[in-house]
C-alpha cells in the first residue's frame, strides 16, 4: 500500500513540473502577445480610412516583460541541458544560477 502512495506522490510532482515548464512558458508567451495587442489600442475603420486607437504603454511594457520571462526560461532550460551533457549541474545556491561540477 505504501508503493501506491509513493507513486501518487511522484505523479503529482511530475504533473506540476510539466504544467509549469511545459505549458507555463507558452501561456506566458500568449499573454505577452495579448498584452501587446491591448497596448497597441483598437483601430477603427471608417470611410475616411483607418484611425489608430489610443496606445496603452502599460500593456506594451507588460508584454515585453512577459517575453523576457519566456526568454530567461528557455535560456535556463538550454543551460541545464548543456551543463548536464558536460557532466555538470545547474545550481541555484546564489541569486543567479551557476554551473557547478556534480
């Protein structure tokens, strides 16, 4: 009966990591696209042409911030893969990540 508990404990941890790392970055990217669209404002079309909407700088700033988070996540993932390929590991003992020997 203890084995079932261990399996379920490991399963929810894998599910959580998959949601954060697997689906989390695409969701942040989509929110960044949505934020940029909101920041650009809504254009209106009439007989005299297209009138641009009022810009919202906070939407543009939030969009770029979300893109920066996605880029940092991708770079950390690539760093983890490359470090483990060279027999090292990625350590978060300090504020910034470092590559240390295993």
